[in-house]
C-alpha cells in the first residue's frame, strides 16, 4: 500500500515539478536569424544581444560589501536575496515570465595580506535549473584612516551555469568609495557607493528553431532549422552600473542593503539604433563577519 501511495504522490507532483522549470531559457523564442529558416526574424541577432546583455546585468547586480577589505586573517559569509526588475519581453523563458523577480545567493569572502581580498559567489535562478558562479578579487587603495574615505578596486567574473544552447559570461572592473562609522564601540555603519564597467560575452551552439517537430519531420529534414546566433564579443558589449549601499555590523553579525542600476548604450541592429531597458536591482544580505 505504501508503494502505491508513493507512486500516486509522484504522479501528482510531476506537473508541479515541470512547472518548476518555467524560467529556463529557450532562446529559439528570440527568432530565427537564418533568412530561409522557420520563424525567421531580421531582429533575431539583436534580440539575442539585448537578452544576453540584460541578463548579464542581473548576474552582476550585487557587490554585497563596501570597498574596505576584511584584513589578512578575517573572513565573512552572507546569504543574499536580490530583487531585480527587467523587461519581460527580452527574457525567452519556457513559461510566462511575470516581470520583476529575485534570486538567492551565498557569498564567501576571505581577507589577504596587503589589503587584498578574494571572494566567491554562488546563485540560483528560481523556477529554473540554472545557476551562476562568480569569483572576485578586491584591493583597497586606501582604508582605515580617520578622516579619509576607504577606496577600493575590484575585478570580478560571473558565469551562467546549466543554460541550454548558449553560454553567458560577464566580468568587469569596479571602483568603490565608503566610510565606516563606529557607534558605541561594538557597532559599525558603513555607507558606500561606486561604479562598475561590465563586459558581456555570449555564444550559442546549434539552436533548434523547430523544437516541436515530429520524429518523421526530423528524419526528413535532419539538419533544417538548426542555426546559431552571432556571438557577443566582450570588448564590444560593455555597460555602466552604479550602486550604493549600507552595511551594519554588530559583534559578528552583519546586515547589508544595496541598490544598483545598470545603463546600456544603444547599438545598431538591422540598420537602426536599438536601446535596451535599464536593470534595477535591490539586495538584502545577512551573515557573519569574523
């Protein structure tokens, strides 16, 4: 009886499990770039470029810390929840994308000598099988002075993991400024702000632009409607990101809030100028600082 109930439970859960991946990307929805292909769209390559750059902004939408470093023997761990607002029309999800959403991540940082710091981040895109992995290296040019602000530079790279038919990588350089204020000896508040220059690279494999074909159609047109989008070279696809935040530390507990806005330049697509909507993101973090 217990085996029968378990099977019935699995069958009942199957539709919900399938719906759980509704935010997986199906980039064939961006249009077929091949003129003689099924679903040809002259703006298809531009659609892919706009999608890749906007989602790259989502992947790079958080710093999670002010420009000061931890010190050579310290480390910090935080759990983050990032809310982001993007244009639903640019995200080719399997299901209907409902607009603003969020993604959770974990962030680990370790202090090094000479005012350096390394960090790693892992994130998951809800209702999908996709995640993101990131690495960063930060150097504080100036920190710890009584009357001067902290200034730091950061290099970072993030890669989308388990995406279907395409690869997406975003990296960049960051310049931040902040100042720590001590309160009652055990509490510190650190407001900070900064600017990032983000580089976006993306490429696709052979994309099936007729995924619903029958087996008979597949046998008859074995290689038809399998094409690739034009690749994005990172050097030619850059944008600016501006951010500001506030960190609270009491004892070993830390709380951080941050907001950012990514701005994209226009690009030429099909003999016309094309714009990409900006991406707003807000992040709340809670963790431990040792």
